[in-house]
C-alpha cells in the first residue's frame, strides 16, 4: 500500500487482544461489539495491513444499528412479504405510491429521539430537516409534515427525573419550537401528529417526524449509482463538526454523561438553506439531469456514498479534500462521517456536470464534484489526492445480520375490574376529557403553519372557526388540476402495546385506518417508526417480533401497503425503558374532494350511530391508566371486520348520507361524543343501552379498536342503514342543541355542560 495521506492515522489492531480491542472501540466511540471487532481484525489481517482512522470510522457508521438494521432485518423479510403491491413504485429513502389520475406521492417517518433528549430544539429541527431530505431523495417535493411526539408528564416532580435527564416541560417546549421554526421557515405545512404523555418517556422522549411529498411525473429517482464514470456531486451545506458520531449515539442508551459526551452528535439545521436546496434539486430532477441521489443523514458522506454505490453494484472514488468545510482543522475521518445538515449526494452524467453545478449556483446553493462512480466493488477514499481509505465496499456497507435471542413476555389476560360509576358520571367524563393525553392540541397546532402552499383542504382542526375540535386526518390536494385527495394521519398507542404487543400493534393499524375512514378516505399505505428499548434484551426483541407481526397482519387485512419504515432501538437508559411504541404515518385516497367528512356535529336532530363492536376489555385504556390498572386484557382487534365496515361506510359517505365522523380511541365514547359536539357548537343525547355492552360504564369508557361514531342526515337514515347492513351498527341517539347527556335506557348516567367544559378542554395543554 502506498503511503497514507498526511493527517490520516493508522490504527494498530493486528496484535491486540480481545479486551484491548474493546477498550480501543470504546475510546474512539466506535460502538463495535466483540464479534464485530474480531471480524474487522480478521479482515485487515487478510489484507496484511492495519486500518486507518477513516476506514474504522466509516465502518462504525455503516455497522451501527441505526444504519444497518442488523438486529431487525430478519423480522421484516418474513412479516412484510407481499405488502409491496403494484401500486408501490419505490421503496428507497422514502416509499413512493401511485396516485390516481397520474403522478405519485412519497411517504416516510423516522425518529430523532436521542438528539432531542440532549438538545430538544436542535434535535427536533434537524429531525424535520432530515425527513424532508428523505422525501426529496426520491425526487419528490415535500408537501406535508407530521410530528407524533411522546414526553413524560408535564407536571412531573423534580424528584422523578433522574440526574442527566431533562424536565419533560423543557423537552416538549423545545421540541415543538424546533419543529415550528424549521417547518414554517422552509415553507412546508405541518398537518398531522399527536402528543402523548406517560412517565415511561421521562428520560427518553419520542420525537418522530413524518413527511409526504409529490412527484408529478410519477417516476421516483433511484437511490443508487447508475454507471461507471458518473460524477458524484455534493450539494447543499458546508461540512462541520456537528453530528459526528450521531448514528453511534443513536445506537446506545442514554446515560448521565450523554449531555456532556454526545452533544456534538446533535446536528445544526439551516431551514433557510433547505428551501433553495429543495428548489434547485427539484429543477435538476425535472430536467432529467440526476441519475441517482442520496440524502446525507445518519453516517454522513460515508453512509450516503457507500450505499449509493453498493446499491448500484459499483464502486466509488472520492476525495475528502474537495468537501467544502464550515471551519478549518477538520480531520479526514471527521469530514467522512460528519452529519452536518442540508446536504445531498447526486449521481450525474459527466456531460451534465457543469449544467448541474451551474443550476445550483443560480439558486445560491453550494455544489462541488467530490468523486466518481467506478467499476468493481471497492471504495477508494483520498485526502487531497493521497490515500485515506481502501476497502471492499460490501464489507463496509453490508454487515451480516445479528440473530439475537428473543423471549416473549408472559402476558396477563385477566378480566378488568368492573368499572363503577357514581350516580352522576359527569365528573368521570370530565376527568377523561381533561386528561393531558386528550385535551385540545390547538395550542400546539396553531404554532405550525398548516396551510402554506395552499394544498390543505381539510385542516388538523375541524369545526367552527372560533371553537374548533380535533379531526382524525388532514386532507391534501396534491394535483391542483384534479379532484382526488390524499388524506394523512398518524397513529400510536404505547399503552395497549405495553399490555399486549401483538394486539396493540394491530390496534394501531386499525386506528390509522379509522382515522382515514373518518374523512372519507380509503387506506392506501403507511410508513412505520418502531421505537423500542435495547435489542440486546431478549424481552425487548420478543416484543419487537410481536409488534412487527401485528403491523403486517393489520396491513394485509386493511389493504395498506408498507413501502418504507424506520427502526429506533436503544430508547431508554438511567434505569428507564420505553414501552413498545410503533408509530405510523398513514395515507388514504379520496377519488373526489367534494364529499370529504369532518368530525364536528352539523345539525340538530340528526341521528348518531355507533359503528363497530364494543368489547368490555380495558387493557391500556385511558380509564384503566388513570386508575393504575395494569395487566388487563386488550380488546381483540378485528381488522378484517373493520375493512368490511370501512368499505360500506365509504359508500355511505360517497352517497352523501354521513355528515360527521370520529374514531373512538382514548376515552372511548365518553370522549368522542363531546369532541364532536365541541367542534359543532351543539350537543347530543346518547342511550348507552344501545351499545350492547355489559353495562353503562363499559359502554362509556371502553376503547375497542374497530369503532367510529357518525352523524347521519336524518332524511337519509334508511339508506345509511341499508349501506351498513351486516356490520355492527347501533343507533345511539341524536344531535341536540345545548348540553350532552348519556343515559342507560331511561336512567340518567351523565349530564355535561358542554359550554362550560369546552374552555377547560381547549386550554388544558399549557406550554410556554
């Protein structure tokens, strides 16, 4: 081997014992385990040389759990087989789905949990920046953002927060501000999301971010190199020391030292640069000047270039000395793995290189040629023309899977305690409505611009302008010259997944489908972000296997394609672990935007119907959580039954029979009915005896996973019942002016002063 470039360090491995190798890995923050260190040592012994620091750092990024999915890949191959039907056009950095009438849309969700736990504003902002680039990397223009989040209780006492963790209120405020500032400044609307609170998220919050994008041509760009001789262009921001080792940081649990040792792993975002980067990239894509593209996210240039070439079955040559820097003094290995934001890597034909460089210059965006695609299967990384790394690309980029032991936890299926309601259960309903996981999210939704670009037909809040309530999904109009709509929603339920990972996961898919049915959309696809603890714990991996199986079974039954997803392991630390927390970004299709349905009640004396079967199981329910009941059976899901019900409901909606719909989730009927009334400025009279459950309490608070509450035009009631014939359907009562009442036959159960309750519900989420 020729002499290595000046500034490149050779790291002696050949004579080190196992313990010495582990100390070296820890000292350099590489994150290798014993088996991996042995494999690396053997590779370089066979090459009869020692590795460089550039080589080791690049391997560490690609072999990290965050980049390689080495612990999770075996579960996906079997579970998700067959969930890429012909309408799936791409499964790269983002999934791409065919859109009716022409064009295509992209979708992707991922996590930025660890960075947000250390620096909530920057961690959340760069999460948004990264998810925008994922969608851009398949050639799509971002058109909508989503932000499902989970924190510890906002009023958590200081004594409950371990040293090294931050107060939930501080984390929530910083995260929401970061999402607000980045999304609003780059000009992409935030249209969907959720906020969940639980003590399990005190140490490790969940900051999941999703994006949908639009491809008018319907042709996604590949995330692979095209042919030898193509140029590799680095476009966007300059490279700095921020984000170095970010994927290694994301592949271990948080500790009391994370604040001091890992702050440098948090990237710095620049939304003002992102907007022209998007415009320049879309212009280059539309002109057909780009043959392949990768986002520089986890692992930086090392991961992006390696995956681009490996996916194309080719090699690469790249000179780190050509990379534009933000600061002087960066060492070659730092440049190689820095995760500085707002950067993309393009594969461009040599004859188009100058045109592409000029196009980015015209948009005031930095663009340079840093290398080329080559024949073979090796990578040659230089530093100002001298060697810095020489590796077989497959060795670095494609590590073998790790088959870890897994063990399913023993699950209790005990029957729930019989809920007892006071003679007047109004206070119980108020308790549920004013729970932090139920109160209005309007204070957060209002800080996001959800209407920029003018595509948002149905907004996150439904109902009267001065007294809105929650909707179940937003609806976009991707084509300005078409009537078809794209519905977007998120879904999560860590509480049912904690009680029963399989049933809970199917229930999350059902919730996503119900949210889409509620606005008149047919479920089309979802992208999943799977948030779990350490895969080295067999119980965690057992939960993971059950959740993956549940998501796949739910998707098959409900007709969802699953073209993209993300796994986030190692969520926990400081003696804390999160529950199994799959989070979905789901989409649905509307053939015509005319009959879109919203959640707010519309007219007095219209009948109210409950669709779906109510079960008495309370496992994971809000009612059970507030009473400290754990280990209860989760309601059995019925995705096939929900699919049948949904098809019939959509036909009734298309016929104009349904004027309002809302899914039943947290709090069950006791929460859904008041929320619909809040949005419409009306009331209701509901007879719980028509629910058909074991008693008024279960009818009021149960959360069986296949149910919706709908308002039907009173002059179309017979036609509606004909459409829903053969599915569980119960006429509960009617829309009324004034307050809300629940009865059991003629016996009163709860009477609500909705006018007095609404301001308390609307202002219940207090964030600075």
